[in-house]
C-alpha cells in the first residue's frame, strides 16, 4: 500500500510577518499587529487600508512605481490615483492579497540580497534561473509568483540553476 506524501504548508515566521507588515505601514497603518498567518488572513479578508498600498509604493527605492503597481499589484496607475481620492475605502480582497504577496516577495528578496535597494534591482533584472525573465514581470500570475518564490529559495541556499 502506497502512503501519500503529506504536503506541508510553509509556516511564515513571526519575524517575516513583521517585515511584511512594516512594508505595508506597520501596526499604525494596519490598525494592529500581525502576529500570525491567521491574523494576516483576517486582515486580507477585510481588505488592506488604501494607505497600506500608499506606504508600500511610496517606500520603493528603485522600482518604477507604475511598473510595480501594474505588474505586482494588478492595479493601473489611474486606478491607484482614483483610490487616493477615497482613502477610507479598503482595497478589495484581490488587491489586498496581491499587495501582501508583493510585500512578502520584497521582504524575502531583501533578506536574500541584503538591502531593499538590491532586492528591487534584482526584481527588475532578467534572471538566468527564470529563463531570462524579470522577476517583476512574473508577479502578475500565481504561477509566476510561485516561480519567483522558488527561485528566491534556491538563491538563498546557493542553488542557482
């Protein structure tokens, strides 16, 4: 009898959750601390405050804001500008999830490369392990996000191919 391999969901360390939350403005902007993956889930269900996206985009150091919004967050610059007129309206669940995922990838890349500037530069450069595609270009689909996350893990452990 074959035993099915148990798939495990990677646990997000509280330290990593804090890095992600800080990229989104921290407890002040998010109206509380994110101490667990369940806290993050509940926050995303309610919708991130629009100011969290403002904070994330406003603190990018290298990436072009228009590219980042459209590719990573799935929001055009015009939509982003319209949202600024209604700051109290939360982002949709989809927009919240994509903003969170972008912050998560940026936090991981910052850990791998040592600084946010280096992480952002990496996101914009073609990567050998991604078939010469720019990581930022792959963030528009779940499959692309998975490729970027897997590649970051390989880079972290020194496996480049």
